C-alpha cells in the first residue's frame, strides 16, 4: 500500500519545476502585461455575453459617417451604426471563436498525442501520424471553403475547419513529450506496479505536458482569432453578426472617403489583444524552458 501511494505521488519529482513556474511567470513583466490584456478583453467579452454592453451594435440610429464624439466614440458607419458598439460586440466574437477552437484543438491534440506517444510505432501511432500529415498538407483556407460549402453556411463550419487544422501541432508536441516521459523512472515504476494505462496517462504523463498545452493553447487562440478576421474579411466567416474582419472589410470603402473609424476600432483592439496573448505565450514558453529566457 505504501509502495502504491509512493507510485501515485511520483510526479512530485517534478514538483520543483511546478513550484518555480508560477514564480517565474509572476516575475515576468511582459507575461503579466499580456495576462492583464487578456483579462481586460475577457471581461469585455463577458460583459457582451451577459448583455451589459455592445447590444446596440446593429441599431442604425445615427447619421451617415458621423464624426467621433461623446455620443459615438468612434463615429458611425455608412448605415449610421455606432462603430464603438460594433467593436465591443466583436470582442465577444473573437473570444468565442478563439476559446472554442483553442480548447477543442488542445484537448484533441493532447489526447491523440498521448495515445500515439504511448503506443509508438504501432497502428494507433501510425494512424495519428498519417492524419496529421494529411491535414497539414491541405491549404488551410481552401479547407475552410470546402467545409463551409459542405455544411451549407453553418456558423460552426469555421470552428470545425480550424479545429481540424490546428490540433495537429499540439498532437506532435505531446507525442514527442510522451515518448520522452515513458523512459522516466516514475513512469516505469508506475507501470511495474500495474497502474492501468488510462490512469497512468492521466495521473503521471499528461500532467507533465501542461506547460506545452498552455503554450499551444495561447498560440492556437491567436491563430484562431487571426484566421476568423481574415475569413470574415474575405466573406467566408461571420455572417449573422459583426466581427473585426467585417469591420475591416467595410473600412476598405470608407478609407477612400476619408473615414477611418471602422479601421481604427477594429485594427487597434485586434493588435492589442494579439500582442497581449503573444506576450503571455512567450512568458509561458520561458517558464516551460527557462534556458530560452536566458538566451
């Protein structure tokens, strides 16, 4: 019984790293700045979801291209809609797509990578590696168009296309890490004690891949938001609402008339959000491998 309890406690051998990681992140100014930006935008997105603000994005109660002022902070567009309200609502759209795609991609990549790494060089590993290779060989935007056409304009089409494209990188990284962890003494001891493979993966192996998963989650979150903006700009993304991509598409006509409200209200928050998440992702990467931060 004592040996079994020691086996389940074996991941604690990596506890010095786990204790050190939060302290390193807390001492990273860029990482904390990125976390603050993410929290601010998250609060804005939550407020929109709860109906606290951003609900009047479609109301055309202003004049055509009104200048920025106390009533309309970024002015109005050609239809008289409040550009600031549209930008606020777009924060929720960006977070919804980023979170859904990042969570699903990270989960799928973690599960497939763990199984492939554990049963390396078997038919399961071969199937996972084959799928990742095939999906990575398909051009992303052509794949999105094909999925959107197959799903007849479903709002979940871009979500599915992004998840199908983004999980492969996480799967490869987790697979490589599991191959390394299989050789560690605490995993070998757990195997010798007869710990079932599902419990071994969940208790001993996957917890040691959390830094990789956090970094990949941040990267996928950024990639999903950027992809949605590009797709909406091209007319392949958001249709039933508004997003920064649609606002940027509108701005291409307004700039010619000397109106920059849509451009600024979409580009500036998009830049700040992506910069913040990238700073946080870099800090998490340094936490995962402190030697990179000292390089």
